[in-house]
């Protein structure tokens, strides 16, 4: 099925812009002060690898070691006899007198027959062959080949190691012979079980760690490989590289494989019962093949191939070029889900019996396929930085699911959030990501959790912080910048910093190097009523246990009485932090919401927030009283006057009045009332001052007064009738006087 990149719907989850205006000062008891400053200059980092050249398969001018591995499988004895022809190139800056090889097979798990590699001899190439001395240390699964002369930087040396590998039984580990011919399910798996050249680096010198049952204890340089696999006739072989020749002689088939370009190691698997399905992906120009037992046809047929193609297309188009011509997904017996090797990965038969077989098989195939980008093409010291490629690959697998199964809502919310938040509650243990597998083992740190849950969850937090586009660009840059090289955590950080143009120390140091997540508490919360400001001080109680202070955006809610939300916003909490927010109403509750992508150490399974009602009120504001009635100088008789006032105060405690200069105080509630009648009766006539008081909870007392007049004498009351009556009397009087005058003026 053809897969089209342009049809992909990429979820862009970018809650926060990539603008970090951050100048945080972290200190703890004066012991440490780690400051992260916002970078003022853009970080620019040119591509240092030869991605453009290498991705075209052009390695001219590039020297590396070459290995020709020729093996012969004996199915009766479960052994693989082999010759490894070594053409070792010293690309390190010192002289070598010995070259170490891992001899891992004896470190692997088994049921009854342990794995073992017997070294038969080491000789020079030229005839007559000379034997080279070697030291074989089975306890540390190591052999040292002693060179006859110093190997100087830039020089090469050659020899042949003859060995015989006994495959462990049980189908538990990376190499095995498991299954039954009778049941038509027997598979031979030859992986990590030939003499594997150790890596010399500036950190450790020779990396000679023994096989580890925790993690993938592998670390290899890129080298040219040629692989010849001699198996009984009618056996199907899956192996690293392109099958360039196949001949059958005397009931044996000799298969010749070559990856053409450098790889980190090779592997093969053989079975008489493999079914094979193949598809050439035109865009990538690579042939994808699946190898599986007939018993798993119902699950693998088409489905495994389709998932592999989809995964390959997604990673090819977003991260960078897969330059090889083949890629195999091979069914295996194991403890775990699958295992990555260059150009060939394995997926466990455990999918067949899983509750969700398709989900399980898809997860394994996508995960192991992603390792082609982050394990083979970009290499890692998986002993010292094992979490790095695993975390990236786990995240890529989840992203694949998000792209192809948006209805699964894999990031909504991300499944790792719950595990990481509750890890301490569940296990009572710290978990620092940035440590080696042996350190994890000695410190009792759960490597599986840190590599396959915590790292990818932190990466998802990074994506939420720097936006999806920047995150994918960062992974792409990281991949292309270290193409065919070895990379570490700092390189990953550099790639993201280059994309966002800012230092990300504040993110990487605490989240990768601290053993404990932040655990916040409110130190104090004060409300300044005068300025209407709430000052919230939050402390990370785990700060003393960690090397670096955390910075993260946390949603904060502030409520007033009646659970009225007065404020909601995101605030940077940088270790112990004080934040000041303008709030008009008296706050009664402050809450840090542990949702979105806030990462904290949960103290409770059900409580996804931290809140306090303990808010200290700093109130120097005197209550303001305004008397609405009675009006000034109003006269009153026997009946006491009523009143109405207003009060401006956020936290009123009590109100009272007096009409006798505080000889007697009368408390009241509300804003209206009537002056006490007895007090009024007792007051003398004349001017009376009514004094109102209002006190807040901080003890501030507001005051206002008004003068009224008490006058209990009968007052003349002019009614309309009275006015008419008086007017009538006057009228009569005037008429009478005029009549009298007329009479007076007449002659008698
Ligand atoms: Zn993995």
C-alpha cells in the first residue's frame, strides 16, 4: 500500500510559544546557586556531518574498519562456526597494541544450554598464516587480540578470528535456537554472538563492559561488513544487507549479503518455516521484507509489512534518509517485544498471545524500525546513554500512533504523565534519567522506567514547550548532524537549541539530571488590600534533593468567596518562587493546577492540584462610610430617625453608631436601620450628632457623622383647609372694611 506523506495529519500541540524570557535565580541554603540566563545571542550551529554526501551513499574520503563475517550453521549441534576477517582502521588519536572484542554469548539467558563462543585461533591474513596471541576473559565476555606492532592513528591492521558459537536455547535472549521441527516453528537467531569490536572513545578509553541483562548493552562504530551465511538447503535466511549471491552445493545453501554502506553490526536468522513477504518502497528505494512462522500468518500477513512501510515512510520523510537497499522485520522468540539491529529487526512471537495482538506487533515494529534512525544511522553508547535512543524511539512510536490512529488520542493526555507523576508514590524511589545502565543497576534505579517511560515523557514535555514544529525540526537536525556518527545527550540538546535559538539548559539539566520531580508547597500567600495584589510564594520541597532547580509553567487559579474564579493564568514556577498577581476582590483560595503537562511528584492518587485557603490579609485600608440618609440638619420629633449608609471595605468585620459621643454604642448589621428609640428619647432636644463606625478584620476603623435636630414641641401645621379658612376670613374682612368705608362716605 502506498503511503503519502502529504496526507498525514500532524497534530501540532504547542501550548506555549518558544519565547523563553527567563532569568531565574535558583539558590539553596547558600550551597549552590545555579543560574540560567536567557541567551541574548542566537545559537547557530552548522551541520557538522556529511549528511548530504553520506545520504547519497557516497563515502569517498571516509575511512573505517571492514569486517568479513562468514558463518556456517549446524542445526544438529545448534552451533555457528565462523571466521571474522578484521581490517581494523585506527581512527583514534593513540597507538594501539591490543584490540578488544566482546564475546557476549555466554552472558545471555538460556533454558538448559548456555551460549558460548569458543575462540579457535587468531591468525594473520597472509600465507603462511601466523598465529596472533590473544587473551580470552570469559567472565567479562572479552577477548584482547595482541598486535605484533603498534597500530598508529590512521593506520590499519588485519587478522582473522576463527570461532565457534553455541546458541543458547530457550528463545529468551538475543541469540537462540528455539522451537521444534515437529511443530514447524524452530528458529535460529544469530545476533550479538560473534566477536564484536569494542569502541574506543574520549570518555572511557576502551568500552569493554560485559553483556548486561538490563537494557541494550551495545556500542559500535560504523564499519563495512560482508556477510556469508551457510545454512542447510531449504532454510530461509533473513540477514543484514542485500542478498547479492546465493548458491546451493551439497545440500547447503551459501547466501552472500552486503549492506553496501557502513553499519554497526550484522545479524542473521534462519528457519525452515519462515514465510516471506516483500515490498519495494519506491520513495525510499528500499525493499522491505517480513519473515514469520506460518502459525502467525493470521497476524503478520500484510499487516506487518504495511506497518513497516508506514513507519519507514514517516521517519524517512521527517528525520532523514535511510540509505540502504533492504530492511527486514523478522519474527523471534524472546522475553521482550523486539530487538533492533542494522537493516534487520526482530519482533517477538509474544504478539500472538497478547490481549491486543495488532497493537502489540505494531508497537514493536514501529519502535524497532525507528531504531534504524536512532541506533544504527545515529549511534549511541547504549551502556552510558541507553535511555537516549530508547526515549527518542518510544516517543517516535507514540507519534506514529498519533499520526495513524488519531482516534487513539495518545497525547490526550500522554500516557507517560500518569506514570511519571505517580512513580515516587508507587515505588518510593528516585529516578534520575541521565545515568549509565551499570549505575542504574548499582543505585537500584529502574532503567526500564527511565528509558521507556520517563525519557519519552520528558521529550513530550519539551515538545509541548518548544512547539511541535521545533521539536520535529530538532530531531531532524540531531539526526542529520550525527549521521553515521555517535551522539549523546548534549548533542540532542544542542540540536534543539539551534532550532529555538536559545539555551535550553534550564530544561535539560533539571529534567534529565535530577533524581526527584518537583514537589511544591505554599510557603505563604499574602493579599495586600491597599494595592490589590496577591503575593504567592511557592517552594519546591525536593529542591534540596536535586542538583538543579526546575522551571515550568503552571496554571494558577485564584478564587474569592463563594468559589468565584477571580484569576486564571499560567505562571513560571522556578524553584522557590514568589509571584504577584493583581486581584480586586479578597482572595479566599489559591490553587496550582497539576494538569496540562505539569510534572510534579504526586502525594495523592486523586489530588491533581495543590491549594491553600491560608491567605494572610495585609489591609491598611480604612473602611469608607458614606451617609445617604438622613440629610444634614434634618429635624426630628419624638420618633428616632432611620438611616441608610454605604461602606467600601473588602473585609468588613463590624459596624456601630453612637448619638452620645460613644457613651453608648449600638452595633448593627447591613446598611440600613433606625436609631435606637430609647437612646433618642434620652437625648436632649437640639442638635444631635450621629456617628457611624465600620471596622475591618485588620482593625482599621472608618468613621462618618451627621447632625440632626431633635424638636419635640407641637409644630403649626398648615393644611389646605386652614389656608382657605384664613383666606376666607381675610376676604370677608376686606369686604367688610370696604363696605364700612362706603357707608361712612355717604351723607347721613
Ligand atoms: Zn528500543
